[in-house]
C-alpha cells in the first residue's frame, strides 16, 4: 500500500468511475467517497433524506447542490479523509459543487482530477448491460455475470438493474453530463489539476493508466519547491 492521495474521478455515466475508484482507493489506503453510493444507501435505509434523493435519482436528475455539498462536506471532515486523503467518485458534478470543494479543501488540497474518457456509444452499451448488487453495490455486466444465478460473488446479495439504468433515465443523465459536468474539465484544466485517461480497454489496463498518471502528478508536485506545490 502506498501513502495517501487526494483525488477526484470525473467521467460520463458508465465510464468506469466506480469500478476504478474502488481500486484506486484500496491502492492508496484512502476512503472511496461516492455520492451515488451514499444516496443509494440512504434510500435503501429509507431515511427522509434518502427518499428525497431517490426521487431525483430515479428520473436521472441531479440531486440539488445544497444537499450534495452538505453530505460531502460532512464526509470529508471525518478523520480518515482528513488524515489519509480520499478518492471522490461522482462529485463534483456542477460548477457550484466544484467551487465549493475548492473552498472546503483550500489551495493545494487536491492532487489531481482524473477524467476517465470513454465515447458515448461505449458508455451506452456498458450502462444498459450493468447489474449491481443490491446490498454491497458490486458491479457486474450481463456479459460478465456473477458465478451463481445473479447472486453477488462477494456477499451473496441479489444482483439487479439500477432503476436509473433504464433507457429514459440514461438519456437524461447523459444530457446533464454534457450541460453540467463536462464543463468541469475546463475548470480543472485551468487549475492545472486535470489528468485525462483513456477508459476503453481491460479493467487492469485502465487502472494502470490511472496509476501512472496519478504517480506522474505526485512526483511532479513532490519535486516542486514548497511554495509552488
Ligand atoms: P452515480 O451512482 O455516481 O452514477 P453515475 O455518475 O451516473 O455513474 P455511474 O455509476 O452510472 O457510472 P460509473 O462511471 O461509476 O461506471 P461503473 O464503474 O459502474 O450517481 C447516481 C445518481 O445520484 C445521479 O444520477 C444523481 O441523481 C445522483 N448524484 C450522485 N452524485 C451527485 C452529485 N455530485 N450531484 C448531484 N447528484 C448526484 O461501470 C459501468 C459498467 O461498465 C459496469 O457494468 C462495469 O462493470 C462496466 N465497466 C467498467 N469499466 C469497464 C471497462 N474498462 N471495460 C468494460 N466494461 C467496463
Ligand atoms: Mg458509479
């Protein structure tokens, strides 16, 4: 295990953010913070906040900024994220969220913003075939199902289709990506934090590309004079 890192992962829906963010977080020994997973867990627990978030999610709409920012700020304030770092998955998704994150972390608070770049026709195939474990969120694809009868290899939970992976919701989510989230690539490029990685290929190959890119950025920062890090 390598020492901590502060990263966020950007990319279209279905680009492989969740798949790769879990592995990157494990590699660096830092928490994986996925706003989508947090909302789905709250919805499954039927908390008031979770039920509200579910209404937006099932239509493929974004959960309002003030709610999302509050949840992320609370999570980033926990000891593990403060002490070790984090991999943010699915946050930020709007300009306001990105600006608020900068304010929360302060200058130099982020090592890199990794964009997993995948063409739209590929993400459409991935999303329509995706299946997830209802209990632990592990991800599968109809072409690579779990070993036994749609039960999760990890915890035996039911493996099902996400409500927002139905065609109407997928269309809306990708539309919102173009309008709200795509422009964040320019935002992070302007801050000198953007790293673009080709997200097409075997899972291990994409993972190694991300690690190479992140390590290059880290080495560069470590070699910079203190005031410029
Ligand atoms: P969230 O859960 O974050 O969903 P998303 O952004 O729509 O992204 P996905 O999880 O669909 O895709 P992914 O990139 O993680 O791909 P995955 O690794 O699963 O958010 C859900 C909802 O919550 C939002 O729509 C919104 O309502 C709300 N929300 C969350 N954050 C918010 C925020 N900040 N602001 C406002 N609202 C927010 O991979 C996809 C499939 O492809 C899988 O089947 C996988 O096995 C497969 N796959 C992955 N990599 C490869 C590869 N290299 N080759 C082949 N197949 C692959
Ligand atoms: Mg995801």
